[in-house]
C-alpha cells in the first residue's frame, strides 16, 4: 500500500483515541481520517471513508468490535482491521479473526509495537505470531470451525506454493517470503491468491492455520512440519 495510510480509530474511550491519534499523527505516512465511539459509528465511518487500516476496540457500546468488523468486511472486504483488546486470551478476538480481522494488538502495547503492527497490516501482512497462531488454532480445533476440505485440496498445491504457505504460517511477511524464495513480492502476492483459491480460504490467517493443522508447517521456524 503506497503513499499515505488512512486510519480509522474505533474505541469508546475518548482519551485512549486521543492517545492513539497523537502517536499516529507523529508518524510520517499516517493520517487519521476518523474516529468512532461505538460499533455503529465504526461501521458508518468505515463505509463512508473506506480507510486503509481500522483500529477496532473489541468492547464497545451498541455494537461490539466483532459485529462491527463483520459488518464492515461484508461491505468493504479489502479493509484491514486490527483488533484492540485488553486480554491476550479473548474469545472475541478469535471470533474477529475468524471474521477476517488481520490480528490483534494489546492495549498496553508500546507505541513502537503499534506503529510496527500498522505498517505490517498496511503492507498486506497478518499479525500472526507463533503464540497467537497456537492459541487460535487450539480454538479452531476445539470448536471445529476451521474449514475442512477434501484431501485432494492440499495435493493441488505446487511445491513452491507449499513453501510459501509454510513461511506464511511461521509469521513471515510477503517481503521475507520473497527474499527466502528468491522471487518478487508481486509473485508472492499472486501465488497467495492462487493458494487461497485452491484451498477455498478467505485470508492469510485462515491459510496459516490450515497449513499448521495439515502439517505443512509447524510453529518451530526450524521445522517444516514433515
């Protein structure tokens, strides 16, 4: 995503939004284009202004962050939502990621972590740490909600596509995947689109979790899941 990254801040605490705004507006290349104090406002602002990245509080009045995320992505699927939460283990975070959020950020994260997360998501990446992947994968297993497809789906992947999926599942960015495999970032993006299509998955998080469940990847960067 080149040029200015346009941001929408959604949180019911005005002082917290003000703190976020001051951090973000001190960073070159970011512009806060709106704020919302509840889920309904978040949806209205998101659909009116189509921000690049949305910082979404999980607990808000009227509509919570999960419902707002679902509604926004249904109308504006290219929106990149980062969930803000107080708790690392949060069932609502799982629901939001399942709906297509790009990951979550703890509200006590440092300004450096906040800026890094937004840069990564604006570049098309998913905030999928090994810890988060393990936690969400466990949730998917427990509730049986990870898409399960015929066995031939995995066999449809080329060796190079499996390599890309393995690196994605271990938290690599598109740039890191491109460097590791000696290809361009555009090639990685194109191959990822093909992988999503073949496996009938909707986003990077689902693809990474699918790779972990099927044994294509492990959470140990030194292992290849085989």
